[in-house]
C-alpha cells in the first residue's frame, strides 16, 4: 500500500487487533497497540482517534495516533517488576528511534519513529491493497442476512430528514438518540457520567467536549438505519476476521462511515465543531 496511510477508529479494545492486522512488522504492531491502549486507559473507551503511518525522510516509519484530548499527555513511568500495567510507553521507547507528543488546538498526536531498511517507497509497513475479490462485502456475504435481521430489531425505522442532526450538546444529542436509537441510551448515560466525573477531577471541560463530539457522530450514524446496520455488520466482522486484506478493507470502510458522520455532525477532521 502507498504511504501516507490513515484510518479513523474508535479507541476500543476490540479495534486494537483489527488495526494490528493491517500493519506489517512486530515493532510497528507493538507500538500501535500500546498507543491505542494508552488512549483507551487515559482518555477513555470510545474516543475517536486517527492512526497514521508515513515515511520519514530518514527512511524510517512514523506512526502517529491523534486523539481529541489535548490535556491528557502520556507520561513515561518507571515500572517495577511486579507491575501489571504502565509498561506501554516504556516498550515504545525501547523499540522506537524516538517518540514525542504534538499538541493541536483540538487534540494531540503521540508519534514514534521506527527503524526500517530500504527506501521509504519500499517500507514493509502495510499490507498490499486487497483485490476486489477479497472485499469486505464478498467476505461477509454469508453473514449478512442474519446480522441485518438482528440489526433491524434494534434500529427503529425513521426518515433521517424528519429527525435533524442535533447540535453538539449533551441534552440535544440525548433527545435525538431517544428517537433513533433508544437502545443506546444506557451507554450514553454511563459515558456522560464518566465524562462528568473526569471533568470535575481534572477541572477541565475537555472530557465533556470529547464525550459530546463522540456521541454526535454516533447520532449522525444512527439517523441513517442502513448505515447503522452496515456499521454493526462491519464491527461484528472485525471481531472474527482472520484474513489481513479483509481486515484492511473493514477498517477502511468503518473509517469512511465515521468520517462522513463526523462531517454531518459539523466536526472538523482534527476535532472540534466547524465554525
């Protein structure tokens, strides 16, 4: 695959192995796992992130993971032999040429550079493009009818034009969610409580902004039942896929759905509401 490469995912434990399967190389897979896990643990599950792989001028690979929280920075800690966590950045530092953090107006990017032989054009970091015959649609054909039936039971039928996209405000989002995907309300309330507690602990509004933006995207998807059903199908396939080209196709299609939903919600690619 040609560089640069980028994919949008949610920081969820089930997404980590999907992204790993797209990449080639033990060090690259290790680093993307640790950086995604760092977002899950310290920013929150379900945080929208962008994973990028580019070729540096030095011939090394540059892996970057961008999330919408500019305040929570990774910290390299000394880990004792008996510790069960906290080794992530230590592992990244051990295998990377260098690593760092870049802060933007609506988030931050944690990056690392990895050694690789050969010219940037021949870096063995990503799987080749899947052939048309290995598309996700063909790969998942045998599962579609069963999953579509299950999805239709949880997704009420409605006209997207009759349910406008709400502003990026918690109460407005909840009101629309109650109409288009009421089965998601318990998770919404749970995430809202966690974001509120975090905002109080950090004396920052950032956790609430990240929460509202993430759920604005979920509502933008839920307003379109066919899109929501397709995303459900893809996420279920991602948990089962063993074929690397198919995993790449799944990640790319999920990324496309979420990018379109973010645009519909009025969110810029770098996070934040478009003004």
